[in-house]
């Protein structure tokens, strides 16, 4: 070929592919280091000093968590407030809270939670998203779940539901009994409360803020 | 599919992989039907095979049959590309049986044990409970060993024989494919860190390494089926690799919008994932352009244009359309964070998932199976049969029907549960009870059944077309 062009030269494209892949991979690895630092779990000292972490330490279960609009960021963020009793205590040590969270995270995998539910929006779509389940008004004093399960606190109602889900149906589609023990249920509720404190950049939007809109109010 | 027409042991091994893949494909569809029935009749198999178990089997069977067919396709094309028999074929055969046996054990445990106590033994022996890669840790290590053996065979054969562009791409791609699995093999209490690395496996497989693999298969198919020029095809392939990895690697960011990761992923994820459809357009153009070009060249020479394997080529062309529409267009729908804030974790994802896995992967792997049927039966020119036409028609209509139904369900769900009611438990069930949602789920089930009918025709065709008198031998 007399007028051989670089644009139809296989070597040129092979080298381009190698360079593009290499540069993209290096950028990804660099960003991974930055992100990993930002999503490492905080600790009890951060919580006591009011240092905001994207993923707070497990002792966040000692505090009240709310989900509020942040005007500067333009979306809702979890806000960690004053102390709040969790299964009757608000003085879990780092080790105790960490052990509960460990049990709950293991439980969330051992029971295949994310093959019906979504966690942080990932998983299956057969059951509600659990990202901010801890903040769901249904489990609060105004909601129906405490009365239904005969418990006086959110965490006890959740733990009771998790142990005997098919006794408390909320829809024709029910959660099956997964053999969750009382201790595992406590761990799972810890996991849910901790997850609700994660800064998810405003997902889900307007969580629990709109009630009855569907009915045209 | 044993036959005396195959002189290459590598190709014989490929037929084992394809046979096992076809069986698991059937299992995928059956458990998909169970899950689809449960959306319509929630009491169906309740506390026997719950939705979670049906879905684990549905999506794990999907991944497993595709990986088997991908390994099989490599063993099939290796002797053609390198000009030599595959190195380490005995180990390859042994690894096949280990892999297949491990899969059977994993499936039986999913079905019979289902869940375990919240401790490490469950993670090691029952389920890891992480979508798509639920396989327990012991099986993870088994998969790593099998994948390393496969990659070793590919590398040794590629180095010893003729190392074509297609083989070079496959070597680089398969080592990344195998290596990425390691990112999914650890436990952490931090759900954000968990999902960050989980996406390295899922995304960098299906939106990077698997797509490059499909590019290599399409290149091989064009050369073998319509006699396209290797130089042209391999040039396209390198361009596709550059575009796929250039967009797909940082496109990973579109999974990092809402899992606790920093805001900068909004911009990075949106930009690069929005570019991801471009190589799929290129691949589409590539297949159709080369087809048209070969037609023209042969016509110019006064020859009749011949496709050496019509059913396989039909599936390859379906791949060009399906990959672009399913992965490209359906993915783009909800890849921007402004939209994804509402659609994330809804039936939109499911709609995209169905069309993308089918369009990008199932199509071309079925096409490779047809190439194996042709080779096994010593056919020179393979024609369509009524069954092959019914198979591609029913399967495609079924999957497209499911995709449209799920998209409508997704619209209903997002408008009611997310936009109007704010994503709570009650909002979720209001969305699920809406008429748009529930009728769409009825249609999804019907279209799932249509897909299954197509699958039955496909298997019938695989088993009978070899003896059909209409093919030229």
C-alpha cells in the first residue's frame, strides 16, 4: 500500500488501546485510594468530638439519627443528634457496638437479605429498600409496626418482626421465616441503624417526608 | 455432542462446556419463571423456595452458564486461531469436571440449605449473600483455581502457536477477568467498602472485560462465517478495546453515586458511563458494515454471497442490535445521577439487566454454540431450520417483552414509590400495588414463558439439526 495511513494501521490502534486502558486503570486506582480513605469507618472519638464521617463508627447506635435537608449540599444528609437509648442502653463501648455490627453484617449476608431487598439501593427489588429503614416512620411512635408487634421501641419492634416476619404481614408479599435468633435480630437492627447513618449523597430523596401525596392531597 | 468430526481435543472440550452451559441456561429460565410467578402470586412456594432463593439461582445460573460458554468458546476458537492443539488439554478436561461438580454442589446447597446462622461458617459453606457472587468462599477458591488453569492454557497456547490479534486481546482480557474475581472475596463490616469492591467484580466484568471478550468473539465470527478480512476485523477490535476500556473502566463510577462514596463520582461516573454506548454503536456498525462489505466484494467477483452458518450468524447480528439497545440505550436511560437518584434500585435496573445480559452476552454465546453444532456434525454450510427460526424469534420476543414490561413497571414504581411518596416501606408497597406495576408483572410472566418456549425450540434444534439433510456437508 503506497498511501498507508495511520488510521488504518493495526499497530497504531493496538498501542492506543494499551495506552487508553493503562491511563484509565491508573486513574481508577488513584481514585480508589482517595475514596478508600473517605469511606473508612469512623470511631467513637469522632462521634464524641462531632467529626462528620461518611461512614460513622459503630457506636453511632448510641445516638439519635435523623435525615435532614442540607441547604449547602442541596440534598438530605444523616444528622447525628443527642444520645438515644438502643435496646435500653446508650453507653455501648466501641467493642460492644462493633461486635453487634459485625454480627448484623454477617447476618445480612447469611440470610441473603439483598436477594429480596436493596441495601444502599443494590440488590433485588422484591422488598423495600433498607438504606434508611431505621428512619422509616412506620417503625416510629406514629407508625403501625410498634402496635402490631406489641413493642414500645423501634428497635424492639424491628427485632421482633425479624424473628417472626410471617406473623406480621404488611402486604400479600410476606417476608419468610429465616430462622433469625434474638441475638442475630439485635445485630441486624444494629446494622440497619448504622446503615441509616451513612452519607449516601441524598439517596433516597425525600425519605419519609411525604405522606399521602398519592391520594391527591 | 460427541462426534468423530472433531479431530481437535480442544474443540471436544468446548462442546462439554457448551453442553453444561445449555443445561444451566435452562435452569436460569426455570428459576426466573418461579420468581416471576411470585411477583404475581406471592404465596407460590412461600417458605419452600422463597423469592430470594429463586433469584439467587436465576442470577447465579446466568453468570455460570455464561462463564462456561465463554470458556467453551475460547477452547473452540483456540485451534483455529493459533493453528495448534491447545496446550494442557488434559488439565483443561480435569478442571471442567471440578468446575461442573462444584457448581452442582453449590446449587444443591442453595436449594436445600438456603440460609445459615450469622457466622463465618455460613459465608464459607452456604452463601456469601452478595448479589451475583453468592457462591460460598470454598467455591470462590475453586473458581480461582479453575480460572487460573484456563488462563494458563490460553497463555501457553497463544505463546506457542500463532498469536493473532484476537488471541492477544483474549489473553489480556481473560487475565483481567479472572483477576477481578479476587476483589469479591473478602468480608468487611463496612457495607460501603463491601459494595465498593463488589462493583469491581460486577461492573468490571459485565461493562468492561466481558464486552471486550464479545468484541473478540464477534471478530472471530466474522472471519469464520462470512470470510471477513482479518486485518480489517482486528483493526476494529483494537478500536473497540480502546473505546470499551476507555469508557468502561471509569464508568464504574456510576455505581458509586449513593453507596457512601464521595460526590466526585457523580461527575466521573456520569461522564464515562455516558460514553459507554459509543463502542457498542461501533460494534454494531462493525458487524453490519463488514457483512455488507463482504456481500459487495463477492458480488463484484460474480460469486454468490455465502454465510457459512446462518443460525449462528443470525445470533451474532442479534448481538449487534441487543448489545447496543440493551447495554447501551437501556443503560444510558438511568446512568445520569439526576435520574438515577430516583431510579436506582427499581425495576428500571431489572429491565436494563434483562435486555443487556441477553443482548450483549446470551445472543453471541448461543451463536458460538451453533458454530460448535456445525463443527461437531461436519457441516460446511449450515442453514436455518424451522426450530432455529422459532427459537430466535420466541427468545427475542420474550426477552424484549419482559424488558418493556419491566420498564413500565419501573416507571410506575419510580413515580409512586420514589417521586411521590419518598421511598419508605409504605411507599414501596403502594408502588407495587399500582395497576401499572401489577399488570406489567403479569406481562413479564407471560413473556418469560414465551422465552422458555423459545429455549425448548433452541435445545430441540441443537439436538436435531446436525442430522438435517438440508445442510451442505
